[in-house]
C-alpha cells in the first residue's frame, strides 16, 4: 500500500527535524552544550568539595588519605584517585608521606569556597526564618555559585561576622583564619567544665540529634561521668548522654576550675498570671526576624515583665512589658529566659 503524504506535512516535519537538531547542537544554548555545562559544573563541585575537606583535615591536624577522601565525598576509591590526580595536575595539592596536602594555590582556593559557605550560613541564621537544619545544605549549593565579590558584599551587609552559626571562624577576604582551638567533648574527663565552641553540622543525622538536645556554641557543659563509651554531662541544668561518636562532633574549650552553671534556665512560659520577673535573655535558638521582633517589643536583658492575662484558648498569654500588654505565644515564650522576682512578706497578691 502506498500512502499519500500531503506536501505541507512533509515540509512541517522537515522544519521540526531541523529545529530539534539546531536546538540540540546550538553552540552555547543547545541541549549538548547544557549537558556539557552540567558535567563541568559537577566536576567543579566535586573538586571544590575535595579542597574543602583537605583544608579541614589540615586545619584540625587530621591525617588525610585516599580512602578518607573517597568516604567524605561519597565516591569510589578509583574516582577519588582520578580526582586527586587532576588536583595534582592543576597544582592544587601535593603528596607527602602517603598523605595529601594543599599547595598555597589549593589553600587559597579552598578558603574562598569556605568563606562563601560560612557567610551564607550566617546570613540564613540571622536574616531569615529558615530552619537551622537547612542552613548547611543551602550554603553547600550557594558556595559553588556565589562569587567572592558577592560574598564580600553580603558580609558587609550583615556586619562582617567573624563566626558562622556553628562556631566555625569565617575566613577573612584576605584568606586569614585564626588557629584551630578546642578539643572534642569526647576527650574530656569526669569533672571537667568546658564551653562549646563548635558543633559539626555533618553528618546530618548526628547534627540533627545534637540540635534536638538544645546544644549550641557558647553553652557551658559539666562532665558528670565517662564510662562504657558514653559521656554524661550537664548543660543548662539538663542531663545529656552521648556516645563517643556523637560527642566527637562537639568541640569545646576547657574552662578553669569554677562552679558549674548547672541551674536550669527559667522560661517566660512558666510565669503564672500575676507573677513578675526580669528578662535575662533570648535563647540562641531564636534567630533572624523572630529574634529582632522580640527585641523590638522590649524583650531585652533587664526589662521587667508581668504575666497579666491568658486568652480563652490558653495561648497566647498577655504580658505587661514597658507599659504595654503584648500577646506572646508559648512557642515564643519558650525562647525567653527570665529570673523570677521573690515576693516579700508584706507584698499583697495581684
């Protein structure tokens, strides 16, 4: 059977074929050009992640071998070998005593990527309402796309911060970084008092549990017991137990002998109607716009506060602050630390 095809359809089909081929092979914006860019970007991301890991090992004085690099980047040993060969060919790393080290060029490159990452995390923590579990992933994506000039402008916008929200120092625009300090919490002995200076945000599963425990940089800890591969310590009056693996993700600075701060913080949400207190501070977990809003309402250290009334549903509660009654929900009041005022014998109940 011979099919008669309309000449117009043949011409249209030919035009479509030409258009598809033109789109696929277009030099800068075609399909194959896009695939090639994605492949190159993927290689660059892997290269930059390797430089970051190598720098972190050197900064913390940790041996860095082929298998540790492959494990950190989640690639095979063969892939890691090819990647390291490429880095050596580019003059970014050298090898010494079966260990890989960054050259001056490699260190400078790594510090630029790290600076973008930590500035972006600081921005997300202080200027947005993004959950802290999302900071690292968002910064990981941004670090490979943001220019050094854009990072400098963002740093200036947020006051040129020195540390990221996890306690890591932010490299200066000149690539300067303070010497690494501290030791893993897992290395402390019973009776030690220390201050958390950094909480490692990788792997995600470990960081998630540390966040759930309410741990944060700046918090004081007091080691109660070390036994059977576990460490028990007090933090803000709460007893915490971690395995050595989890405790190793927390970096601390040991403090001179002193009385540990083991008293549990009193929260504004515990204030009963008619009771008064003085605001001590806002939890470090309250960040960004929510923190600024509370401070704008007068929630600053030293401000008197009185619980006046509770809504019919029980939430929010009306608090008298700086001459005005302000409704604050329990979820927000749980972030506000107070010191209750003691009633004297001659005081009448409200």
